[in-house]
C-alpha cells in the first residue's frame, strides 16, 4: 500500500471547508445560533422580528417600506429586562434607522447590543441575569 506524503507537513495556507464557512458566517447563521441559545433559558423570552416591506398589488413587483424600519433583529425579555439584539456580520454596519431605534431603547431603560457572534449575547445575558462581572461589584459606600 502506498502512502500519500503530500500533506505530511502541515500546510498553514490550507483552510478546510468548515473553517471557511465559519469565517464567512452570515447574519442569518449568527441569528439562528443566538435564538437557539436564548431559547434554552427559562428566564429568557426571545423572538426574531421580520421587518419586511409590504408588496404593492399594482403589478410592479415593488414593496412599500415597513413602518417599523430599524427595529432590532431579535427582541428579548431577560427576567423582565428588555434587550434588543441587532445581528451583524463582521463587516455589517448599523443604518440610521437602527441607530434611532437604539436611542429609543436606551432612553426608555432597555438594553441594546450589536451582536457579531454568540459570545457577545451570552455575556450580555449573563450580565442581565446577575452572573456577569458587572453585577459582581461591591459598593463600599456606607
């Protein structure tokens, strides 16, 4: 039996298919993993918001813009605290409508994050549940 020695030394320029997929992770894949993770927590209620235009029925194939432009991709209640999650790819940018929505959420006492990965959401949820570092500070003023 002949053994193929072409890959005997590691080729650091070679990236397998799965790694390439993870490097080009789309917003929809990130969104799906976030929703799956959030739905495992009994203290969290989360759902995806689909902000899509309404089709015009005049045969043009055009859409009327949604009246809810800018709303975050995922809305959640974390033990009664409002959390809006805008999912972006590594290169995605917030629109003006999304920045306006963020301002409304934060002015009303809610939390808003831009999530480019699941870790960001995990850290924020832990913080809101009192498991993160922000909740473990001790106030030494008496």
